[in-house]
C-alpha cells in the first residue's frame, strides 16, 4: 500500500475527465482501508469506487482512496434462495453475469449498469422496473472516524428513488465494504413488462424467456440507447426523472397531451427527463467537447477533452431551458464533485 502523488483520474471515471488527485492510494482489503483512514497528514480524504456516477469538475486536493475490495461468497442457501455477499470493488455488471451463470435470479433487469457493487446502495440503483432494494438484504460499511464496521439492514438504508441514507445523513460518514443480496434459485420472479423488454424478446424470437434471456434483452436495449463509456465518455443517465404532484401533472398533460408519463401514486406522476430535454432541442447537440448524446437526450457526453466544469455548465443550461419551457425542475442524478 503506497501513497502516490499527482495521479490523473481519467482512467478512474467513466466521463474520462482528466482531473488530478493530489494524493492517491489503492485499497485492496479492509486492513488497507482502516490504515488509510488513520493516516496522518491527509486531512481531506476522498472515496473513489467505479467512478461511474460522478462528474469531477476540478482537481481533487485530497487523498483519493480507490476502493478495490474483491470477492463473492455464497453465505447461505436453501432449495429456493441464496444469500450472496459481494465485496464493494466488484464490477456490478460482471457480478450480475456471474449470478446468471450460476442460475441465480433477481438482478437480470439491472444488467449493464456501470459502476461497482459498493456504490449500488448509495443510489439504490435500478432499471427496467427493478431496484437494488428488491433483492437487498444488508450491507457492511466502515465508519470513517472510528473505523468500526456496521451492518445496515434494508430499513436502515432508507431507500428511495435513487436515494438512500448514504446520500443524506450518512454521507461522508461510512464507506460501504460489501453488499448481501438474496437471489432466487428457481421459480424466478421475472419482470418483462417494463420498457421495451417484451418487444426486444419478441424480436429475439423468445416467448418463454429465461433470466439469461431477459438479461440479454436488457443489454441489447441499453447498448442501442446508451454509449459505451470506454468509447465515448459518459455517466449514463445524467438527470433524474422528475416526479410531480397531481395538480402540476394535470396542468402539464393538458398542455402536452403527447407527453409520456408514469403514475407513481394517486398523487404523483413521473415524467421522463429525456423527453423534456429532447423537446427543448438539445438531443445530439455539441458545445465544444461537451454534448448530449445523439440517441438519448438523458445522457451527457465527453467527446474527448471536455472539462468537468464544461459538462456541468451544459447541465445547468439544460435545467434552465426545461424549467422555462415546461415549468418542471430536473436535477442531476450523478454526484457533482467540486
């Protein structure tokens, strides 16, 4: 375990922002993590995982701790279910593929979500009608001040839409080290009704899909809509889909009857942020090397050498235009690192 200086973070964030870490250290086990948190002379410490849900707007004047904890372990199973403990540094998508190869169901709709497993609870990641909380049992996290490990139940995590305890009261206080999931071994609960999954399965000629088939369909859909960050820098969906109350929804849909929407409760509706952005004319636009993807207006991209600030400025421009045209506030889903 060695502290290095002035390291480019371009390989460590999916936007490909060439910001620098003043100090950098690789965390490969829990002892490394504990020791690093106790290091003197580094008053500022920054936790970096897969770098997939963040936009770095400046150099980071801190000790950047790259969480690289690896390992997957079946800790309990019966005829119907399995409890799987996954370390925080495991790539999420590769882990999902591993579960499918072993016949475990529950995560197939969340295939190809970028990032590492340890950050999944922070966002309560989700896709195509399934969220992490649907299979979540608990996670372990290290307290940054005391270096003690604590187990958080599903209730403790206070999961919401792309939200959790770790984004609010627990922000900066805990580092997630592992996640425990409960997955099915048979009688899988398959969810094919959301989005274009059924259509994609039909195109594939599949009428009775397996969990692997559903994963393949999701992968095909995501690849058709979302750019590969290894080719074009991005962080997936940049904005949250706004949820508005019934009163605002009634006014909105009267003015824009063609707009897609999803009922959340009797009092709230979700409006696709990508549709709002596209209606404002941003889809496919480019401002220097910062731009909006040509196929998905929800995705901001780095065409090569954009700075984080340039991408953030574009995000603010989009937010203002959506507010002006529709009276709806949209907000970033990614974490803005200033």
